[in-house]
C-alpha cells in the first residue's frame, strides 16, 4: 500500500464527512487548507475525480460520494459520421469481390479485411482495411441485407 494513498484516503473521507460532497468543493477546500496537488500546483475538480477514482479501485470499501458511476467505466462514445460519396462509390466498385467472398462463405468483417489487404486493395481513403471499415463496406454494398442483419429492426412502411 502506498502511504500517500492511505493519507489521501483519510483526507478524502474526512472532507466528505465534513460536508464536502462534490469534487469541486473538495478541490477548493484542499486548496484552502494548503494541500498541493501531485506536481505542486493547485487542486482542480478533475484531479480530485482522478484521485478518487484511483482510491476507489485500490480500496474496495471506499465509495466517494461525488464520483459518478460512469466516470470509472465510461465507454468512448462512437460518433456516427456521414458516409462520403467516395465511400459509396468504392463499395459499389468492390461489390463483385464481396459477392465472390460471400459465395465462398466468407462473411466475417475481420476475414474480409485481411483478404482485401492481401489482395492489395486499399480501403476507402487509401489505407488498410480494418474490421470496422470492412463492416462499413458491407453495409454500403448491401444496404438492405445490412439492415436486416443488424441489431436495428427495419420499420415496415405501410400506407394509410
């Protein structure tokens, strides 16, 4: 056990029991009391969150009142970007090759990416194929099939 961690644990628990229940108020109180941050500077909210996160991982009984559950295990958000015309054209151009692979039972994006790289076919913008770009290629080349095999259920259009 790191003695500094034990000291910080005691300090954080003491501040929390004294009513400093947000990372912002705790940082302000640490600065007011004269405690220096790791590099000798002042405390900021993000530093308090990082230290509390580290303490929560090392000491299972420590449950800081201000650390959101998502802070310790937040997945990176995937931001959908628009598909470019070049990507659509590239997918149309590679559809015969995908048809051949599909006829031979190759449907896994990882395997497709490896085969396209071995064949020397550049990805959308000239780079190497990855499972993610191969999956996008499949979705662009087979838009209806990609919808029916994805997790999103297609909506049936009905006339009123």
